[in-house]
C-alpha cells in the first residue's frame, strides 16, 4: 500500500502501489495490436472497451496486458480474483490503523480508476456473481463504482483502462451473460510457434544452455500438436528445476539430459513422459464423443487391448493369446 491518497466524497482513500514489473511481449503481435485497439477512443464521445483475454494457464495473458500498459505509458495495477473475493475487496476496504481509527484502502482497481491507470482483473472467472455485479456500472457507459463501505460513488478517470484475464479450466465460475456482454471483445491467445516459444524461454532464462532450451521447446511443440495444455510457463519451470539439479553436486553433476528427464517427471508428472498416451486419455476423459466412433468401439471397451486405439505392445498381446 502506497502513502499516496485521494479524497472522494469527503473520504480519504489510501491508494495501492502500482506494479513495477517490466515485461516484453514476444510473438503473437496481432494479439497486442488487438488489445491496444480495445483501449483506443476514436472520438471524445467514444469509450474504451474492457476486453476479456482467454486461454489456458501459463499462456501469457497477464503479460500481454502488462505489455500493453507499457506501450501506452500508463501505471499498471493487478487485482488477483479468487472464489472468495467480496465486493468490498474489489473496491474499498476498511482497516484499523495504529491510532485506533478506521483507514480506507483503495483496491488496485479503484487506485487505477482514480489515477488513470490500467487495471488487470486476473483470472476473473474465479470470481462469484455478487462481486461481478458490483462492477457492472464500471464496465458500461456509466464508468463508476459505488462503495457501500464508504457510502461514496467513485468515478473513473478518463484515462482508466481495464482488461480481464480468464483461464479455460474447470475450477472456475460461469460468468453471467450480463457481465460477459460488457467484457467485449474476447481475445483468445493460442500457443506460440516454435521460434516464438524459443524466444520466450530465452527471454526468461538467458542463462540456460541452448541444448536444454531446444529439448524443452521440442517437448512443448509436440504437446501443442496433441492439444495438451502444457504452456511456456511449464517450460520455464521445467528448465529451472533441471538447471538446479544439474548444478547441485559439482563433484557428480547430472548430465543435462538426465536432469531434464527428472525435471519432466517432478514438474509435469510422470504421465508427461508419454504425450501420445496422455492425449488419448484426455480425449477419452472428455466423454468418448470427442472422436468419431469406429467399428472397434462397438466390439471392444476403450481400455481393452484389442481396441484399435489401444497400445500395441507385446505385453498386452501376450495376455490375449488364449483367444486365438
């Protein structure tokens, strides 16, 4: 919490600190252009948009918004949404000061509103409808919020900009339609190509040897092709642990390949050692209807070794020799 304050309706609000991180956006330049376009105004009567940025975890959704704020030269504020976020958490929180008086702290969102900064509501679809309802007037032409804690209406500075990131996974709420209609457009991030992914890893891991980076990028590209959700963030963590294990014992150092293989198991799980099998299991877990049914589906269960999609290994075939 910073020492800077603003007075709204006779109430003094202490502002949150802006995020000082610097992030470079690598690849997918069209996504950055699209976000910057959302925040433009083409006429004095026009209003900026509040887009939602979607994609699997670790794809760089927050980084994209951070980079856009840097391009615009605006202070960045990030609010991490959670399942137990309350409306007052999003806006103004009363805090008992050392002098025994109530002090009012402005959230990162309200701080951005008052200073004309950029606010990223991170992982917004983890937040419940009651909290979203408190933001409805901010996200349309009214551009204000009402704090029940202070009994004041807080209007957004004309420079205020907002974006919401949303992960595509099962541990989230369904955002109500009246909110989604305000969070437009939807900007979907896809997986980076091989060259961009290598540059991303090099940017975050400039000290990593080329062979480890190449091994990791090849793994990630294979996972993308199989529609698995391993992300550049996973790759960064994978390389970091491998480097630490290789460096741990100077007298008996692990080779990069051995350290990488151990890191793959520890960071992403043993199932990541067989991406093909993992992809098959994911398709079946969706419900079995993701792939067209063939004749084999009528005669054999999905887990039966004789199913056409089963693994053709000698162990399974040997178990069924008695059938022939």
